[in-house]
């Protein structure tokens, strides 16, 4: 730490932290941009950053109706992994994993990426056989994978109930050691600062209310701060994808649901890896400050509300306590919901849309946080080059009408989880 930064910390500490310099600018919108990205979460900010860095397209605006990272980027369970079996998924998420591994250095901002490992529990012999197939497929695609037996799982996670009379008997597990967690708000802030430093305008409190078209192509967006012209528009708005696409006259094959997560009171370190269970429909990890973060399956109806219901909280909590009886002593501190857009095959859409100049990055289902760097990287390529990269060529909108779905069931405790 430099002498200047030490003095700055002390001065701002005594001053009530009121005089910190802004990490990025807050400009007024220009009349027109080469690209407007709708959505100031991780995917939108990463797209803007890579447009400027990789393609030299810096005349870009990211417009966000609230504050940066206030949507699903700040409402997920921060799990990062690339343990997929289908090749198109495996290559995209592994690209993302490699970007995660150098992201703090690339952004010059600590995103707190912790490769503590992701362990998928097997509760039956057939499930262990399925994990062996997935692990072999991962390794053939250049992704690390280890198949563990019950003794190895028990040694790795001592508090897990691995007894013979467990409700969910542990037969083994599939471990990706390079997986782990990252700090979600730091990811948004790091990409925002990086994009801003390359000339991108980040415009908060600017809600898109319409997409203007001239015949078959887009010309800009109507916003709460006036019309902003754009040669190209990228949509990256998580659970509100269908709502925003409808502004351009498109109806997409997606549904929006709420997905809940919960957190316990903080305790000393007791769980140093991410544990998931498909049979129990839950996943759990411990944060750096000691909270246990866990979640499970969807609430059962379509909604745009960022709130859930008690039956899901009860179900997930019961599943966690079945796997980890010792956690029954802890208090549940809070729960929250994030709106997720679900495609029919559980895989995203990263593609050009049938309207010229309009592009979509959405349909991430149970959570696209793990894909944030790779998603932004390929979406930036798609927008800049007007064609997909090889890594996202399969993730088209047209695949649903052509029978080319990317149906990766069982990739987590629920299809596509985390």
C-alpha cells in the first residue's frame, strides 16, 4: 500500500467516509452511442468492458434503472463452477472459469475469487455412475474433475452426515477443485470501474421504457431520462428479459420465476468448500465472514417480485439440516429472492435477435453468476462482430424451433443451478 493511500484511508476514516473519490463517472446520457447495453449487472458491465478492451468499441452506454448490481448480481449465492457435461456448455463455462482465475489482476480490483472447490454429492450408486460419466466428459473437455468415494467425502467435509443411517446416504461425490465462490458486488464494481476507465458511460437511475425501431432495425431506447440513440442494443436484464424484449415486439420462449436464498448467523470456519445435493435439492457454502449461505429449488409460479414464500425456506432449511445436523443450532438471519428467466432447456440465449441491431444475453435460469466473465466476453464479440463466437454459436434463439436444445439436466442440485 502506498504512503498516499494510507493517508487517504486515515483521512477518510476520520471524515466519515464522505470524501471518497468516485470509482466511476456518473455522466449524463449522450444523444447517441454505438452500443447501448440495457442492464447494469455483472453480464451487462462485463459486456461493456470487453467491448472496449477486446474490440475497441468504447462509445458504449450501460443503462440501469436502479443501481449497479442491484438485481440478480447482488441476489445470488456467488458459486462459480464449470462442471458441465455437454460440450457447448462445458467450453463456455470453462472459458468463464479461466477468466475468473485472472479477473482480479485483469481488472486491478479484488473480486475475492476463492477456489475452495465445488462438491456434488452422490446419494446412490446410479447417481455415482452418472457423476463418473460427467467427470470423464469434463476431463475430455479439459476441465478438472475428481470422483470421490464416501471416505474421501467424509474426510473433506467432516460435519456432513455420512453415517449408514443418514436420510440421504452419501455414496461419494464429484469434485471440481477449481470451482468456488466470488464476491458478487466486487465483480460488478470491478467491471464498472474497468469499463469506465476505457470510456464507457455508466448511467444509473435510467429506466428503459421502450425500444424504438425504424422498420426492421433498432434506432435507440426510450428512457426515463429521454431518448438515447443507438446503432446496436444489447439486452442483459436477467429475470426481466421477456418484459424488455416485448418493447421491441418480440415474445421469447422464457418464463420468469423467483429463486430464494438464505443465510445463517456467522460462525467460525466450519465448511471450506461448496456442497450441493441434487437429491435434497439444496446447496451450501460459508462466506468469508462466517455466514452459511444456502438455497434450493424455485418457487412454483411466474412472478417479477423479488420475494419468496415460507414453504421454500422450510424445505431448504430442512434439507440442509438433514445433511448437516450440527447446523440446527444456528439462527436463520434473512432470506431473499431473485427473479430468474427460465428457458425450456435450462441453457441461456446469447445471440442476435430477429430485429436488426438487437442482441440478447438472457435465459440463465437458476443463476448466471458463474458465467459472468465468459458471458460478457462472448456477448461483446457477438455485438462487435455481428456474429456469434464459436463458444456461443449453439446458444441461439432459433434452437428451440429447430430441435437443437442444450438440455443439461442434473448439472447441480437442480437443473443448471447456481
